[in-house]
């Protein structure tokens, strides 16, 4: 049987764990009306849409390359990667410079919205809804203010073969 002091320590530990849960920051973005999010730690910067130089023979989701302060960076259309139809570039279109498996890749999205904090317990596992394997990059789902956000695992967004082609 626990003493009163042991019970107090146990209750304090439970209260501490309730208050101090691991929190991760996520940058949210839109593709159409759907909200997505990527870990802030993987975002190098967010740029307004800039002229992109096409690359002949590149995979269909690769829009081309941009010059980022003297470095050539490949830009991927996330809509195309997700199997969505292309959309006209607007004033809200952004290119997120992301660290993907140690390489900087530009990811073009419809708009970037905000940074959110998520406790680990707010993230639900993603349902396996794709036979094609395209959902492998979905890390989880978060319901924030009654809106579902799809959490994207950037390290699985591109296969190793695709990444090797993009960074050559």
C-alpha cells in the first residue's frame, strides 16, 4: 500500500505529464480547400512565387529549378505529387524551401496559412486509403477547430530514386 507521500508524488507526476506533453510546431498550407501541415523544423524559408526555369525530361511533378541566392533548387508541384489537378499561380502561391532527407527542395503550394502547435496526443494515425502507395507520406491527421489537417512526412514525400534525380 502506498504512503500519502507516494500518492502525492504519483498524482504530481500525472499532473506534470498532463501539462508537459511533447509539442511540435507545424506550418500549415492549403491545396484547394484542404489543409495540410509540415514540421516547422524542416522548413528553411517560404518564398513568394518566383520565375521557375523548366527542366526538360524531369518527372511530371517537377516544375523546374530556381536560383536561391546562388544555389540551384528543384521545385516540386505538391498538387501534382498528390495527384491533384494543376492550378493557376496566384498572389497567394508560395514555394516552401524544405529540408528533405538532407537536401533543399522547393515545394509549391496554393498558400501558406499559419504555424500551429500540436501535442502528440492530438495527432491521429492516418487511415490507409490508397492502393497505390501514394498515402505513405501521410504522417497523421489532426482535427483543429473542427478542420482536418493532413500531416505530411516530407522524408517520405519523395522516394530515394526521385530524390536522387532531383538533386543531380
